[in-house]
C-alpha cells in the first residue's frame, strides 16, 4: 500500500483526506516517481472547491490532489533513469507517495544544488510567470506593473522581469513591502485608486483578478502589453489572457538553471508534512503567503 491525498466531494480543505491506496506500478512507456515534495498552487484548491472548474479540466470524483511534484525515478523508463532526481506535473495526482507519468510527459531533471522542495514549486508558477512576461513582450528598459507580486507566481515574475532588465512595480499589502524590496521591486498598495499610485508602467501583468489590468488600461498601457492569468478567457479591455500552458518550450528548465546558478531565489514560505495537508492548503488558500507552500512525503 501507499498514501495519496484524495477528496470525494467538492469543498474547502476539510474535504481532503490522506488515504492508503494500492501501490501503483509503471506500465509500458511509463515512469514511476517516488514523490518527496509537492508544491501547492491556487489552481489545486480551486479545482477541489469548484465543480465547474474541475469539469473544465476533466476532473471527476473521487480525485487525487495537486499538480507540482519532485522526487526520484524508481520504476520504469530507461535503465539509466532509475534513481534520477526529477520534477514535473501530474494533474490531480501529485500529493501522493508515487506518481505515474507517461515517459513523454513533462518530466525534468532536477539540477544539482536545487532541493526537491524548491524543484516542486517550479512547474506551474515558473511556467505561468514566463508565459505572462512573454505575452506582453517584456524587454529591457520596460517598467512593468505586476499585480499580486508577492504571491507564488509573483515572486517568479518579479525576478524574471528584473533579469530581463525591467523596472518592476509590484502590488501588495503594506506588510509585504519589505519582502518585495528584497527582490528589487518597488511596492505599491493594491486596492481602490491603484492607478494613482502605480507610476508610469509600459507593461503590466495581473496575477490576481483584474484590478491591475484595469489600472494599467487607465494609465494608457496598450492592451497588447497587458496580460492576466486569473481573469478567465475574456479579460477586460482586450488584454491578453495567458497561463502556464503558453510557456515557451524550455522555459521551466531555464528557470531551474537560474535557481541552481543563484540568479533566482524561490522563497518557500512554509513546509508541511503530508498528514497536515489541510493546514497547508488553508494557509495557501488564504492568499497572504509570501512565497510558496510545500508538502513533503
């Protein structure tokens, strides 16, 4: 037997249970990963809480939980792959002792010097940040307004924008200002009147709703230089909707290499053992975490 986090009805953290399940094994063309860490994302609890969201991703009950994971290949695949440290994504299956993936699925080698906890934060947040910056054509000399800059995707977006040579203005609560300044962002308070505090951005990405996108439009930023990742398929004013699915090939691997080289930092705000999955999800879903939340197995 092995363990997996599952839910049999939709709802908040209280619907998540750690269960004993039959140990899965790799079949032809598959690889089994012994999971050591799983990074949480807003989409994880969003799918568990909202049936309509789950349906869009083909998730039915009962379901497993989570997407991002890191661990060690322990079955299947090329003989040389056994024991390899890897990270990747498995929709609705990541928070479990074992994950089975198709050999051709996205499974990336974990660089030396990058812990499994950090590697498990990279797939969704890294790809989403890279896709958003690419969607607005961010370039050296830009001033980019980033909404939700202290969140799980925001910390990647801020640092990637700085590496690209842009000036970053990031929205956050005032308590988060010192945290954002550590990453080179100029923080501004979110909320009504944002346009009056946001300076003169030349591009914007909104990682939480539409407030930042609307402020950028008010400030005259062209719609094609504004992107959202959490406003649905039809954001306001003709701005671009994007997400991790739009990331260029190799984007996540380049982020991992930047982490390994010390050019990019992943702040892990909290680490929970898997038997505290409800506490981990409650913290992450509260939207006040500075960085990423990770579950270990």
